[in-house]
C-alpha cells in the first residue's frame, strides 16, 4: 500500500520519534510511506477551544493537503494520534459545513473516511497484529480518551503489544480513566487536571512497569510530567516506538528527551 503520514503538530515539534517509528514499521512491513509537505495542524485545538471560525483555514489546508487519498494516489492516511484522528473524522467536515463551505465539507468527509489511527491501520486495514517486533521490557498501556471513546479502537493496541516478542504487558488499574490532559483543559482547570494526573500516575507506578505506552504523545507528555517529578523511573513511549523495535535494531526506552527512536547501536556509539 501507499500510505500518507499525518505526523501531527506535537509529534513533529516535540516527539518526532513517534512518526519516524511509524515510517520504520510500515516500510518494514513492505509499504510505501509518503509525507505530504503541506501538512500542518488538523485544527483540533481551535475547535476544542471554541474558535471554529479560526479553524476554517486550518482545516481547509489539511483537507487540501491530504485530498490525493480520495483519488487513489494514496491508499490511506495514518495518524499516530487518537485525538487528531478523532478531530479529522468528527470535526473537520462540521467546521466547513458550519462555515457554509458545503463542497469542501464533502471533501473533508471523503478524506476522513480514508484516515486511520495507527493501531486501526495495522489491525483493521493491513490485517496484522504480529509485526515482528522485539521489546524485552515490562510495559503497561494507557488507552487515551479519544482513541477509546471517540474512535472505539478497543483492544487493538493491546493485541499488538501482546504479539511483541519479549514484552510483558501488565494491566493498568482503572485504565479507562482520563489522565487529566485534554489540551487546554489542563491549563484552564489546572487543579482538577493535576488531581486526575496524580490518580493516573499512582496506577502506573503500581504496575511496576518500566515503560508506559499509549497512542498519543500528548497524553504521554502529561503523564510523564507526574512520573518524572516523582522520580519513578517509568519511561513513556508511543506504541509505534515499541512496535518498530526489533532484535536487529532495538528501541531503547529513552523517554521524551530524545529526538529520534534510539537503537542499541546508536546508544553504544
């Protein structure tokens, strides 16, 4: 398949190891990955904060950039984020329709139909759960709110993790509870966000896991704030980073400070 990557703002600017890992894995599975240069924000931040008019040009750019997926130039669009995928599917057409841009709204809906969250693409579209990964670490998984409630990815990420050679997957208590991030929610409702974060951090630490994984770096960033301040030693890693790891090129749990997926060989250098 020929797959277009929507890297997301936060991954592109702060956690590029996640989209890089997506490319590494998909190419290892025999697919071609393209990176449309015109991509920027999907508009989620604007919409969620109530700035729908300001979101219009942002959404228009996204739809225009990924429109080739609707005419067969690409087979699918993959997004390493449940929240951004949710915005593309459930907000973009609405924003354009509300602005009276009916034909562009239909174009947005067509792009959305061919856009998949990372675990959805692997399991539902490519039909794989065992991707040939090797990651000999104790891991716990946090299902992020948008992937769980808006997209309904269910146990797809956990099925992928269970198939990883050497990985011990430890259940997370109260896993479906929100971590307290929610974008600007964490700023506007800081005290509530912090309380929710502390609950999540406590359940993560109780697992005894070395690594916390999820499908969204935004939530991982938030949880890692609590983990790092508490000196827990638990490292956050995107699902794609784990699945990209192999015996020949193992991913080292390096946390958010790295600018790439580091392998054992690179660390040794």
